[in-house]
C-alpha cells in the first residue's frame, strides 16, 4: 500500500514539474487585465515585470504580483496563465468620498484631520486605516486619555467609493495620582517634583494637561532631572528608571523614578589646552568663568564649550573641536575640567533637509541657519541655528541633527524636523488699572502671515482715560536679508483733565528698520510723522498749557543702538543690556527738538527663581531754532515709571494751578528683587521688593517764578505681587514715597488687571 502511495506522489510531482517546465517555455502573446475600473489597463501593465512577447517566467510573475500589491491601489490581485495569455485580475481599493470623526469632544476635528494620513479622494487601504487609528490613539494618549478607543467604519457607495467614519470613545482622563522618588537623599520629593514637567493631579490644574500621563513628557522629565543635578554639582547623577503603573481601576498612574545621585563635586581646577597653531590659550581662559571652589555646573561647562568654539572659529579656524575633559577626584570630591581645543574632522555641509513644516515656507526656516550648503560643519553654529529657529516661536517642537551624507564620506546632511503651532491670535479683553482706568481691548494678530514669517497685527483699546488704535506690519527679512522692516499706523486719545488739565489726540504713522551688527548688537532707524492736538483745556488751567492749545505736527527721525546679553528678552534672569536712542525732530513739521536717552539693565540670578535686577534711564530733550518743546513731548514720572506716585505725579508744576508742565530731562533707576512665594509654579504667583529713584528736570517754562520744580531725587520703596492668571496678568504694588516734594502727587496703591478670552 505504501509503495502505491509513493508511486502516485512521484507521478504527480513529475507531472507538475513537466507542466511548469512547459509553461516556462510558453510565449505570452496576450496580457488581459480584468477588474480595473478607475485605473487604466496600460497603468496596470506598467507595473508588471513581464510583457507581451516574453516567455512565461514564474519568478517574474511573482515579482509582478508583489509590485501590484505594493502600489496600494488594489485590495486583491491574481495572475494566472491560460494558454498563450496571461490573465491579471485585480480588485481595486475604493476611493474615500469623505471622512468624519464621531465622538471627538476633547480634540477638534481640524487637529484630528491634520494627524491622519488618509484624506478624501485618496485610495483607501486597510494598512493606512490601522496606521491612522494608532495615530489618533497616540494623540489621545498625549492628552492623558489612555482608555480611548477608535473604531473605523466604512459606508459603501456607488462607483467603488466609501465614506470613512472614525467612531471615537474618548474615555476618562488618566491622571498622575502620585510621583514617587527612590534614591534621592540631597533633595526632597517636593523639590524634585518642581523640576518635572509632569505634575500630580490637583484641582487647580484644570486649565493644564501637566497632570495627565504622557510617556513623551516623562522621557523629557528624565532629561530635566539630569540637567538639574548636573547644574548643582552631581557629576555622576543618572536616572536608573522611570516607571508608570496604571492603577487597578484604570483611572490614573503611579510614577516611580529611581535615582542615583552620586557625590557632589566642586571645581578643583579649570584650564584650556590648545593644539592649534597661532591660538594663545591665555586669550581663551577668560571665557571659562568657573573658579576653583565653585560647585560643578554642567550648564556652565556647556556654555564655556560653545564660547570657546565661537572664539576660535572667529579666528579663521573652520574645523574646531572643543572637548571638555572632566576628571573626577573622589577623595577630595573635586572635578578638574580641561577644555581641549583641537582641529575637528574636515566635514562639510552637503544639504539641509527640512520636514514637518506644512504652512511655513522652507526659506523662513533656512534663513535662520548660520550654516549653508558647502560650509564647514560646526557644531556650535548648528546649536545656535536650532535656538534661532526656536526663537521664531512658530513651532511646538524643533529637532535639528546631522547624519553622514550618502554622497561622500566628508559630507554631512543636516536634518530639521519641526512641528508647527498656531500663530494666529484673536483676543478680547477687559480690565482696569490705576493708570488707564477701566478698559476694553480687542486685538488680531498673525505672527507668521501666509507662512512667510511676517507679523501683521491690529489692536483697539477703549477706556475712560485713554483710547488706542494701532495697526502694524513687520517683515523680518526685508530683501531676503537679515534686515527688519515695518510700518505702524496709530491713533491715541487721552482724557487727562483730572491729572493734567487738558485732553489730547495723537494720530500718525512710522516706518522702521533694524539689523544686526553682530549677534548681540543691533541698530535701528525709524521715521515718525504724527499730529498732536491739545484740546478741552480747563478754563482754570495753567497759562503755559493754554498757550499750547491746538495742533502741532512732528516729523522725527529716530536712531537706536542696543547691546543685549540677557538670557531672555521676555523674562531675563542673567545678563545685561545697554541701549541708546537718539531723536531729531525738524525734518518738516512744526516741532524742532533733539532728544537723547540711555538705558542700562543688569540681572543677577541670586538663587533658584530669585532674580535681582538693576535698571536705569537717563533722558534729555532740548528745543532748537527758538522753539519750545511741546508739553506732550516732555518728561514725567509716576504710575508705571515710578511707583508710589500718580501718573504725571513727579513733574514741575504751575505754582498757582498745580498742573504738571513736564521737564526737559529725567533720570530714574530701579533695584528690584523678584522671588517665589513657595506656591506651585503653575500658580504663576511671584513677589517682589523694589526701590525706585528718579527726578524730572526743569521745565522749558522755568523763566517764570510761578513754577514749582526741583532736581532733587524722589525715592520710594515697596513690595508687590504678580500673578500670571488664566484670565491675564495681574499686578499689585504698594509704594511708599520716602523722599518727595510737597507739590508731588502720590499714589501708594498701584493695581492693574487684564483678561483675554
């Protein structure tokens, strides 16, 4: 029986082999395509590896089958031979007619559409749908909803079309219930929790998602911990693990972070060694700020590395490699840092690839690079380019890296991956302040107009004491150069009879431009043409004010020069700035004067989140060609410029009426200490102590003895609170004048509040 079975199998194998051999030798005279509807027959044939007139080849038929499947155009493909014909039967994938998202409440449809790959009028494939389901789930997980489910549904239509519906069940939010630390000895849990971006669930965090679990955020938290410990001397620190465990009820996560703090080190010595001819190490050593006995600071080491790279690069060395060598001395708990400056590998930039920018033009990103194709590759310039792209504030994420080029071993490709964010702003606001009184404000702004990086904005503010209108446009790269150009149109109506004895209107426009002389030094020019009107003068107002009632035209050219070394332009903690502004009016118009002002500021990081700032201003204005400086152009102090005094509170005054007349010069300075109040950072509440010093000089009307004026300094001390509330910034200051004149107008309490919705 076994012999018979073996004989039959052998015969079948021989017949199949013979048939295959016979088929392989058959010439294909016809290729017949069946089942195609939208796709042309010739298009199907173009994907085949075999053509009419070729001999049948099983391998080529198999390759053709795989190629047709890989196009994504077909749900099923079958190829068979019938005599001298090759029959190709296809089942086309349907076309998506429309897409819908049902059940999505937490995430807008526009955001979901931007996340998925499928679109209307695109070929439907199961693989793409499964990929889009995963993308939507990832989006919900970033929102802290790990219980979300997504089920795709198809609605069949005629002409091989379908409607695709993603049925979404968002589920409850999965909050972080508790964050535990293991292995921390030097810092307590509350301090380390402040370092993390991930926060524990609290009732007051309803406006943020920081207390929802996000694995990407947790990965970033590991880096934040590493930077924090390295900054404070823990050179051996590492995060052993960061584990998130879902609670049994599936409603939250417990996060456990295991640390190895290691020893805390101080600086033993710091030196610079140079292996380049013509570079003196003594010229570079002042760039290394750390001193023996200071705590080791990883951020300072990184900053010194970049400064050394820039300094050597400026001497003409295109290929620079600065490597900080850190030697730990466990016995003395010190670290010796040696910055070895040598010649880096000769690598050039092959090309710059940019991905992720849907709306922003490539050139807007590319022009922020300090490297271009063909340049010698420089790591410090790459880091600076990444920071400049981040400073555009157009993107949520900016990743810049380099990989070897496939074209040559001495070439590198710079890859830029960005994630865009909304740059349009429409806001409405109501508020009140002791300077402007009750006010209503609305503004419309687009910081990345048409993806070109241009800034267009309009703002209208209506209040009981002041009405403003402003329209502005800025082109940051005029004529495709790093040259800022812009224009503004403005109108201001002031109701200041109660404090100054008159009302005023100002309308005008300006044209401005600015450019970088160096990375930190900028120069600007502005032309202003405006018309000022002093009106509604009180009948009992000062004669000096009544004399200036009416219209005046000012044609003014302004020049500015600023050297800025602050670590942040918005909220500085370290560094300094110097600014000089020169105005000359008289290029037409009725006003002729020269005005110069100088500003200086220095910021010191005293402790964590505690900043001491010292700022000062000096200004002088003088009329020429026999003209008197108009009262609206003179100097006044008070309100925002000197707390403890009313707006226009410090000024020469008419001895009879008490009206402020303004001075021909001013000086003022502020020493302020900003500090946290021990509340959670997301509260946005901080305190401050301040001292304001200043004075306003003689009025141009001082030829009369009926003017009260004094160049003696006024001094105030006070304290205040700032709150970055969800409804807008709130500031409260209490200033006590210690030194003042009898005719000054004081105001101890200063409050401002604004909201946007």
